[in-house]
C-alpha cells in the first residue's frame, strides 16, 4: 500500500485556501441617501376678517303652546300634524253639546231677567216700586247678560284654533281624551320663517367685541352677519343677522345668551336643531396663512417646517390664530419670505437636506 506524504508548506496553503472560501466577500460601502423631496409654498399674506364660532341651537321665532281652555271630551282633530297652518285655523274640537246647553239655559235666564227689569222699571216710573227693587232687578239683568256672554265664550272655546301662522307639531292628545286647562299642551305651533338661533358667548368675549369695531365698523352685535353650519358640516346658504342679546350674564356659566335669525323659506331648519354659528368679529391686516396640513400640533404647542436657501429643513415653533377655511393664520414664528413645507412633512428632520419643489396648488 502506497503512502501519500504532504509537505508542511502544502498543508498550510491548502488550509488557507479552504478558509478563504468559507467567508463571503465584503459588500461595497453604500453611498449617501438622496435628500427627501418635499413640496413648499410661501405663506399667503392678505387682510382677513376674524371669525368666531359658537355651538348653538335653533328655535321657533314664536312657539305657541295650544291648550284647551274648557274641559270636555276631544271630539275631533281638524289639522294634519307637521303641516303649516294659518292664524284662526281649527286644530281641535271639544264636544260642544254641554256648552250649547249652557248657552240655551243662560239665554233663557237672560230673557227672564230682562222682562223682570222692564216690569220693575214701569212700576218705578209710576212711583209704586221702591228704588231698591229696581236696583235689584237691574243687577239681576246685568248678571244674566254676563252669564250668557260667558256661556257663549265657553262654547266658542270648544273650537281650539291656531293663535299664529306657523308649523303645527304632533298632537299630544287622542280623540276621546278628556282635556281641559290642566291637562297639558295639545300641540305647539311654531313660526319658523324666520327661525331663531341661540348661542352663548363668554363674558370676556362679549367685552372684547364691544370694545373693538367689527369688520364693517359697527359694534358687536349690531350689523353682525351670521353663518350657520349644519350638523353634517354643510354651510346653510342663507346668511342670518343679529336679533337680540339677553339682559344678563349667567352667573353659573359666565356666558351671555345671544339670538340671531335666519331666513328659512324652504323649511329646512327646525326648532331644536343643532348648529354652529359663525360671525366676523374683527379684522386682521397682512395676516400670514398656511394650509392646516402644514402645521403639526405638539403637546405644548405647534410647529412648521421651513426650508432655507441652502435647502436644509428646520423645524420652527409657531403660534396659531384663527382658522380661515382650510388655512390657519400664523401669528408668531413665520415670515412672508419663508418656504413652508406643505407635503412630505413626515420625511423632514431638523437640519436634514431636502429637495424642495414648489407646490402647484400654492402658486400665486
């Protein structure tokens, strides 16, 4: 059997070759990352009216609660619920028969008292009747006339009519119910064109508005134009106007109640409806605006991203003012010549280079 003899130098070279084959080749070093691409715009500078917004609710200009003025069984409902009615339209009818009987009896008593009065008057003229007797007959006649008038009025009250023009609500009583002055509201008729909007403002805001002219130069709230935002976010097409300010501050809430009115020709607005009321309460000259999406809200404030002339991004704290549409007014921390990042904000880091691109939506 033949023996294979390996020389020491050969063994070392073979091991070196084997170990070299077990290690992967080192990757080439990566180059620097490309700067993030962002969209920028200059802030919009213009004179803008300052708006305030309050949560409010709607109510009828007049809400007439319809009640029975005499007691009796409800005989008829003469109106269709949820429809418009005119002043004097018949809404309900109470069974009139007992009241008609009362009128007939009172009429008979009045006729009898009238005859007695005339007879006593003739006797008094002939000086055969004491003056006291004539006075008693006169009083009886007058009392009988008053009783007849009241009986006729009660009979008229069996016809329950609308006191105003407006929208009649659902009925709170059914046919056959015993109704009367103490049985509650039968229905409510509301004037809804125009319709009232109630909202509360703070005492501090009220004083501030009173001390500074509004955008049209008039004091709050005279001449104030109101805008109504419905619960679905849509803006009501008909502007409103100031109606009245309550007489006192609510001590419990520190607010004062204000009422406005809005035209409601289509009947879209109803009492009890939720709404947000806006109004121009001041005027800011040369205000700087940026889109709301360019502003980041932090735990202790707000910030925006600015791209300098060297294409380096900087995060800058700012103070914000009122919102104007989809924009936000920046009151501190922004200059008219600044390039504000409006898209790609999540890619921006303090001091990092970026590739700015003018926002097409913001070119002006």
